[in-house]
C-alpha cells in the first residue's frame, strides 16, 4: 500500500496530465453523442416554439428554447470537460510547486556550500582553497573522461587542433551537440565581455547555452558567473561509444 502511494505521488503530474488528455477526448465524444440525442429529441418536439422568423424573413432556431429543452443531454459533456480541465491545471500546479521546491533546495544547498567555502578560505587561505578546488574539478573531469575512452595523445592533439564542426559533449547537462572549438571559445569571450561591460554583473549558464544554440534548462538559470569569476570552459577530447568528441566542462560556476 505504501509503495502504491509512493508511486502515485511520484508520478502524480504525469497521471493528472494523462487523465486530463483522456478527458478532453472523452469530452469531444460525449459532446457529439449528446448533440445527436438533443437533435433527436427536438425532432419529436411538437411545441411549435423551436423556430422563429428573423428580420430577414429566415426561419431560425430559438436558442433559448433549444437550451431549455436539451441542456440535460450536455450534462456529461460539461462534467467530464470540467474534470479534464481540473486535471490539467493540477498537473501544471504540481510541477510548478516541485520546481519551486527544487530551486529553493538548490539555493539552500548553495548558500551552505558558500558559507562552508568561506570558512575553509578563512582557515587555510584563498590560494590553498583555490588549489584544492582546482584539483577536485580536474579529478571530476578525469573520472568522466575515464568513463568513456580517452583518445590517444596523437588523436587528441589532432582533434583539438581541428577547426571544423565536431560532435561535442556538455558535462553539466550531459547533452551532445555539434560545434567547433572556435565556437566554444567565441561563446566564452562574448560572455566575459558581457559580464564586464554589460548592464548586469553576471551571466548565466543558459547564456552560454544560447551562444551555442542549445535550449535553456532549469539549472541554467540558477548557475553562472559573476563579476569576480570569469567564464571558463575546459575542453578535452574523448571517445564516446566509439565516436570522438569534445568534452565541454563549464568551470567556476556560482549561484547567480
């Protein structure tokens, strides 16, 4: 029972969305069926009040009389339609609340990490802390690269020195795209210039993605580079599933 409740809560937005879409289709079916019953009912009506003559002399249906006589045939349509809209709104609302909670959690974690880094800097000094952080970032890159196959030194030099469009792998969102090494460098230079001379004092990770014609992400609005941290991107060459590609790792990311 607990597992069922857990699965329902976890998949609630998808279930609500599915129910809403199914309800919309059902609403259309019920509307057609109800309208057919309404027409059949009115064909047997002998009240003589269904039609009237308008100013142009044309015979038209009295809408008020039609609604009065047939509204009950549309009740299932209205009920299912209303429930479908409620399901769609609930699905959107749940997703919004979860995204807000995730953003809040990320903000709290980032604040705690920033406070921790400040205490570390105070304890061992800025240069020592920077050295430890650089070593950690390099080890993380090494782990990711070892998960795939490193190119040989000769292959790596040849791949990194090329200036054409190649397959790229972005580490933060683990997406693949096509770009050249010069495209990456140009994006970094543009963002650093914007960071220093623009109206704002920071640029986001999504700004970097837009420079490379990639779609924005939720985390891309939360991370970036401020006035004190230049935009830096590590570029190395790896082989992923037998295909050489550039491994792109944004560095110095901060909460913005």
